[in-house]
C-alpha cells in the first residue's frame, strides 16, 4: 500500500508515495477513498483538471475536486488515474479520470486542508512523498 496513516489528534493525516508525482497523487486519492468509505464500486467515471501556483496547492486542489465531484453525484470517491501533469515555474497542472460509486460510508470528510501539507520530490530519483491532512 503506497500510503500510510499517521497519528493526528482530531483529523486524518496520511503520507502517500509514488515513483512519480502522478503515482503519489493517485496514492493520496486512495488514502482519501479509504478514509471515506469501503467496498466502493467504480460505477461512475468522470474527468477533471486543476491548476495551481505550485505542486502543494495542486495536491489540495485535485483531492478536493475528487471529493466534491463524488459528493455531487451522491457517491463515494473510489479512485483516480492522473493522465497529465505539468510543472513549470510558478504553475502546476494536472488532469485526471476519477471513479465514484456506491460503498459503505466510514467517515465524512469536510475537506482537504493546507495544514501540515508537504509535497516532496525525493533526492536521488527516489520518487515523491505527499503528506495530506483531511478535515473530518
């Protein structure tokens, strides 16, 4: 499992990793899904994209959009596949396909926060590590 939950007093904190930023973001979405529900079927497919000033803000924007899109359909978030990622000076962009479906609700997630947020490109070509805090 490319994510692990970390100790936090009141909310849900996790670390997600991947060989690329895209994989790390997909792992973060898996952690969000595992927090929200279990046994989620991938019933509905949707596309979304976000841009931000940097990769940290992009992580929050993409995960929040995944959560909101699923909620609008009154479904649980299931999974994402990042199809495009670009990082340039002063801007980051990603596009993804998401899936949502019926499942057993576990935790209501109010939002993805900037608190304790980290997005780190590990030295030595060791991939990416994201740390995300979910407000519950």
